C-alpha cells in the first residue's frame, strides 16, 4: 500500500500464485502448449527474483494440479520433463541466493527419479534463511 507522504510500499509477507493459463496463452498465439509452459517457467523465475529482491518471506507457486494428470500423456510427460530440467538448472542458483525450497502435495505419483530430485533440492536448501519458496505439486 502506498503512503502518500513517504512514497513507500508495504508488501505482504506471503504471496501465492496459481500458475494457470500457459497452455491457453500458447494456443492463442499459435504456439505449442509446451512453449506456453516454458514461458510460465520464465515468468516464475522473474517473480522469484523479484521476491528475493523485495525480501518477501514466502512465495507459494501452485505449479501442478491433480487435474493435470487428465491432460494428454505427451503433455504430462513434457511438463514433468520441463519441471525436472528447470529444477536441475536452477537449484544451485536458488541455494546461492539463500532460497529455502519446499514442496507440498501428493508426490507419490511422480516418477521416482523426480521424487529423488525434489528431495535432494529440499535437503540442499533446508537451512537457507531467505525466501521460502513452496511449490505445490499434484495438489487440489
């Protein structure tokens, strides 16, 4: 909220975002749905960086709904691959930036290798004291 006398903004300690509409956005622009999901990853990265910069305490991203399993198998596979690749690419930077990464939801349906990757990321960042980034997977 802006204060007219001091020109500062009071930010909330916790921001939650439902990541939805990436596939529809891509379709509207004549692109493959996975291209929309990649654009969503880029947007998430920008939001995470802004939250770190603004010292937001917690960011929750609803990234994969339980309803997503009903999508075509190829799209689900592409989403899981994109998630795994992104986690592998970004985890060192997250750790370096003092981000504590956590996951909520039913992870049991994900491939075993992805579950291991998620667990490793949580363990690596568990003692970090900066932004608490919560990713909701297979939730809803």
